[in-house]
């Protein structure tokens, strides 16, 4: 079970780093054709776009990265709890 827990932890950290990198990239004027921009946007846009549709327009402030990071943290906690519950229940 520790492999599954570690995998979930690393995946959550990687997603959070990608979202933070996306925020930093929004402050820096890089070309949209830059390979780094394409990779980061490709990873984060599927998570951010639905949240942006739900949130009200706040002008230049985009709160969707904060919401997605919170959702990733909650999902990580929930999945870890489910894995631990199955691990403690023993073989069926």
C-alpha cells in the first residue's frame, strides 16, 4: 500500500508544481509557442478551465489555481483515506 500512497503524494505534488509554474508563467511574457509553456498549459488547462467557467469574473485576478490546488489536496487526502481503510480491513 505504501507504493500507492507514495504515488498519490508525488502526483499531487507534481500537479501543484505545474499549477504554480503556470501562475509564474502568466507573469512572464513567454511566447505561447515555447515548449515549456505548451507543456505546462497542456497539463494545467484541463483542470483550470472548468473552474474558470464556474467562478465569477474578477478582472485580472484568476482564483482558479488556488481552487484547483485546494481540490487536489482534498482529493489526495480522500484517496489516501480510502487506501488506508482498505489496507486496514485486511484480505477479503
